C-alpha cells in the first residue's frame, strides 16, 4: 500500500502559476528576488522563433521536475503486509506422577468414578494443546524421574507422550525431588523469567533426592514451581442392597511439602479433588502464566529518494534539451 505522509504538500503544485500571476512585470521588479527555476518556466512562453519548436518539451520537463520535487516533499511511503513478531514464550516443563497410586478410581465424573490418571491425562492434555507457542517438556516420575519429552514447540507430541504413559513404568515409589532436579537440569539454561515447572502428584516423596534440597536449587535457578495435589478426600461406595456410604480414600498426599515447594519458588499449590477442580486449576495456571500475544508491524519503505532521483534525471534531460536547442539556434544564425 502506497501512502503519502505529508499529502498537503500537493497544494504546492500550482505555485509556479501563482508566482507568474502575482509577480509584477520584470521591468517594475528590479529589486525583486529572482528564482531561476520559475524564471525559466516564465520565459519558455517568450522564446525566440528559432527555439520555439522545443519550448513545449522544456515546459513539460519543468513541470515534471516540479511534480517530482513536490512528490518528494509529500514523502511517499510503501507499507508492506503485516508481519508477526513472536514474543518471548514460556519454557514450561510438566512433571506427572505415574506411580501405581494414580490408578485409584476416586475422581467423580457425572456420578461415575474414573482413575486419577485418566482425569489427569484428559485435563492436562487439553492444557498442553492450549499452550501452543510455548516450549513444552514432559517428565514422568515414580521411583525415578524420566525425561519423556525434551523441551519442544511440538505440543501435539507432548500430548501424545502423555496419553501413552503407563502406570508403574517408573516404579511404585514417588521421587518428587528427582523430578524437580531433572526439571532444573533442563530449564536452568533457558531464558530467565520464563522457566516454569508444573508438578502433579497424589503422594509424598518416598524415594530419591530430598525435595527440599531440590527446591532450593530450583529457586536459585529462578524456576517457578506450581504444585498440584490430586486425589479425593472421600468416595461414595454403593452397597449390594442399594445403599451407599461415604468412605475415606487412603492417600499419602503430602500437602505441607507441596505447599513449601511452591512458596519457596514463587509458585502456588493447588488441590484437585475431582476433574472439575483439576480443570479449574489448569485454567488458573493459564491465567498465571499467560501466553504472550504476538505483536505485528508493517514494514515501511520510504520512496522519497526515488522522486528526488527522478527530478535530477529530468533536470539533466532539460539541460541537454536546452543545450541542443541553443546549438541549433546558433547553427541557424551562422547559416
């Protein structure tokens, strides 16, 4: 798109005509300021007989020169198509507990209980799909922590690896400290202020590195940790005769430690007792760690120099035409 930054400059186009009309006669203006360019345009109509055949060409050239100069003053600018500039994104690591306790079916969905891991895969999978543009990674941990997916922009692959995770693959114990340490290893060299770990578990640390020590290293590396505790407090059990009773769900969830991990690193702790709460938690995480919107800009190219170059070329042509006209006139007089 071509745009003129100073379009009012085109009001100068009739200036040569106004100059000739408003200026007094040459004989009565002895002390007047002489402008060679306008003077040339004025005298073109009074040319001698020998050069009158070229006066129209020089008049056209003078007007074209004036038009080019006015165009240069009007600052023609070409605007290109909008270009998106990606903003700095998050380096977000997900650490998901796949110990056998995640098989507990205490997550109520429309009156039916589903396994914790099923609810986690559904909710976290949706969260991953919405974080396209972030660099995502996946750690699965049980008795040990495993980097299932290195940091990548491919959210589909991260989600697929999550859905294919098998319970008990990493052992029956829960190594929260190892998961944090593994996340620190892969996040510490990433850009500052964008290092985030979301750790989800339903138990307490029973193996591996002390989570308190691992958290201290994470805090020193500038990594924010959001912890999510999964598991219902109670479950309704229906009897064989149609009755039902509420039973406590055995859980080893260590909420004080998860809260301490989050508080020490500038994150937050969340408690998910059912899939709806878990979905709300990840919606809140989206709010706390928003995806920066890309900015757009339109490249601009100034064309004023082309107008100036055109004016210079036209001046050169005008000088050549004038020289040729005078040479022809002189030759005619000698003949």
